[in-house]
C-alpha cells in the first residue's frame, strides 16, 4: 500500500526501510522536498521509496505515520495539510520530548493533555491512532529483537481505525494481535507518552534501548 | 524489626498485615491516635500490631513506610516529625494522584519534579527510597499473585539505603533481587510516578489491578 512517513529522523528512516522491505510504496516527507537525509534514505531504500515535502507525502499516503519530533509535530502536520489527512489513519509515533535543558528530557505536554490528543483536536477529520511510541524504533520495526511476549499499546477514538492500525502493525512489522493492547480513547495517549521518563531511566539502567515491557496479569488476591 | 507505617488506607493495612505476618512489630500512624481504621486494623492483625499518631509511629520505627495518599504525604511527614525520620530509610510508596476532578486522576506534581524528590528535599536527613508505587498493594505484598518474572523499581540518592531497602522488599514480601530494578537517584521517581496514568488505563483494559510489568531486554539491533 501507499504510505506517508512524515519525518526524516532515525524513527522515520527505520520504519520506512522496513515498510519498503515488506513491499509498500513509501514517500518520506520533510519540510522541503529533496532534504539531504530523505534523498539519502530514498537512494538506500530502493525503487519503492520516494520523498517530497510534507504535503506531497501526505497526499500520496493512504495511511500517514507521524515520525517527526514531538515538539515539531503540529507544525509539520499543518504543512502536510488537513485536506491530505482527512479521513485517513494518522498513526502518531511521536513523543513530546524537550531536550533543550539536557538529559533527562521533559515533556512539553502531559498529565492533563497529550500530543496525541492535541493532534486529534487540531485535525478532527483525521483518525489519530497513537502507537509504537513506547519503543525504540528498531523494536517498533522488528519486535523479534526482544524475546518472548511483549506489548505495544494503541490509543484512539475511532475503533475501526484502531483495529485497522493494529492489523497494519502486524502486516508491516510482525506485531501479533495478542501483542497489541488497546488502552481506549486517544486520551489514554497521556499514559504512553508519560511512560517516556521511565523508559529513559530503564535505557540507562539496562544499557540498551532494545527492550520492551510485558504486561503480566495475575490471579485476583484473596479478599483481605 | 520495628516498622512505622504512615497511613490507614488499603495500602497501609495490606502491607501492615503482611509485615506482621512475617514477624515484624508494626505501628500504624495516623493524624490522631486511635483512628477507627487503625484500631480496627490492630485488632485484626494481632499482638505485633499497634497504632498511634504519625509521630508515635515514626519514633517507633527503625524504617518508615509512607503509605499516605500522595496529596497528603508532605503534611503527614511534617506531623511525623523530622527528628523521627532523621537517618532512617523512608520508603515512599505514595503517588501524587488527584481524584478531585474524577477519573482518570491527574498528578499534582510531575515532569519537572516528583513527590519522591519533594519528600527528599523537605526531609534531607531521611533516606528516601521510592519503591512499590507502580503496583496494586496486593501485588506489593504478594508478588507471587502475578506469575513468572516481573519487576519492581527503586529510586533513591543513598545507595546503601537503597540496597538495604531492596533486601527488605525480599525479607518482607518476597521480592527477589533479580525482580528489583534500581533506576538511579530519587529524580527517577518521576518516571515511576508518571507511569500511573498508563497503569490506570491498563487496569481498565485488563479488568483487574492484579498485574505487573516485566522488563524484557533484547539483543542489539543489526546496524542500520
């Protein structure tokens, strides 16, 4: 299928290469067409890869992936054009991390709002599905890098779009249905975005970004 | 050993009962001595259980557990008395959740600060170890309710106190050393406190609070 990838960073390039590898036509969008990073990615990724401005990519894609830096996402999506997002699944992979004060980063929005919600409010005709943002991009694209069962979360207000997005996570990257936990409406994106500080601490403790969480359910406690 | 439990809610009562069960002397502290909930708990928990005002309990305990509601913790610890906390491990189990606007709750502090850090700053002579706050209290006290390997996080600035706290989690509740992940200084309490919105969503999705997270580490990705 035709997929728009917004963003030329490591997340966009990693997901884009995997999407091309499994047979999709992928256009990478950036602020202006012919950005050096996008052109370099297209050359490496082969015939199914192309690049253009944000609006070119969003017009091209049947599905749009927001892989821009969270602090730049709303501006990038404005440039992509609401008419190019209308009616489409907009998979939001971004986290609103602010690195301007050094490590650890803080979030530019959290607690009473989230980037996912802001995007859905700004683009009400897009079907925003927050997904993959609790993972390093290598694990997003290749869940088999982490052994055994582990989970990815999806949040979104449109149940049909969320279900389709979950199936795409399987077709594109190999996430099995039982690996995908539907947290509920887009408001639950607060939870996955607010997991980033813990994720960053864990990366430091574990010494690798190649990890994930497995949600393990137990039996009910005996009544107290 | 002699343990102070601050707070008469379900967390304090559940941990207190387990602590007594494994042979500790536990004094439950509340705003005023002889609170009905504390008195009821003492009667049910038996001869090793006692109760008193926050300051009575803090003076009694070799170790102090903060099981008060996060929004009330600093006031409760002031009543407990800094002289009664000085030099002791203060295990902070609380989360700064604000339920006043209904569900889902928000955090009263997050992102650039945390309850754990606030407590450490307010009581610099106490050895604050944030722990257990990512778990339902039944799982805190009985990790075996969740099958297989799963993890609890500790944060604190005093490495020796943190190590001792980790051993106590084992002696008291059965958390094995490999179940305990040391995230670093007390600043990393931001991460575990900010996990609460995801935890609350998961409780809704799973239909039970009896769950936990297993951190699964993978192998490094092939270079892109």
